[in-house]
C-alpha cells in the first residue's frame, strides 16, 4: 500500500480540530456547575473517553477535544495509516507533541488516546495542567466493546483479547499515577457517569480530588464502544 507521508513537520503548529457536532453541542445543554480549568480523561481504548468527554464538556460549558482525532486531522490520514508508515514510535512522537499543545489550552475536556500515559513527560503535563480522570474498565469489558473495531492497530494480532490484558496490566499503574480521580466505566450509563463526575469535580479543588470508584448500576445502558 502506498500512502503519502503524513505531516512530517512535527514543529508545525496547527489549530485544534473542532467538528460541526462540537459547535452544535456547545449550546445543547447549559452548564450545571462551575469547574475551573481543564479536565483530561485517560484510560484504555473502549473505556468511553470520547462518549463521556463530549457529554461532560456540555455539562461543564467547556470545549471538547479528542487527541486521536486531532492527530488524524493534522496528518490527513487515519491512525492505522500512521502506524503503517511510521510504526508505533512515530505515532507516539506525534502524540507527545499533541498532548503538550492541547494541555496548554484553557477550559477544555480532553479525551486522550489509550497510550498517551506511556511517556513520562505526558503524564506529568496531564497531571500538572488539569484534573485527570481515569475511566477504568476491566479487560473483559474492553474486549466486548472493541472486538468488532478494525481501527485499532495495537489489536491487529492473532489474539487481541490477550493483547488487551497485556496492555491493561502494563498501563493501569500509569493511569492511576496520572489521575486525580478514578471512576469505574462498567455497567453504567454515560449520563449517570457524567453526573457523578460533575458532582465530584465541582465539589473538590484539583489538589483534593482523590481516587473514587463510582458504583455500577446493572439496569442502566453501558458506556458505548468508543475510545
């Protein structure tokens, strides 16, 4: 497969990609509380960072940004193509730069990629520049949410379920290290999860946000199969 090399100039600044849906949703729901600064979501693929992030941004009256979508917008190709051309190391270099730039923006809700915490400098920038929420899901739950998704290069293996277990084992301590707040992302609707997040974030300053697990409700719709 031949593909044009994507955005080779890492130093070239680019505006944050904002979709028409983002602009529309900004006025769909009035903010219900005030939370100063930015909120950054970390966690595995399939944990619901994009779904939760969009609704959380509406509730807080902030702009939603997805780091993976921003990388694709800058490069003009999908993440699997970037992996194919440059390998994971090339993608991670772009990811580190984007995380550095996006975490400097004021009053945003940022959904990061699953591997954003692999770089120590990214973990530090996320933790220091905003409130970090770890959306935590089990390996089994992540597998059920991502098993039909063909747009995840790290799962392009003979045993993607085992790969998810390996990734979660390696990354879980990094997510926990980076986060101010941990919330279970299993068997709970996006709406309920966001309501809990709003309550916790609005009631505590960044330095006092502790690790909290929101109880699950089996009778509610689970988080959709998104990042």
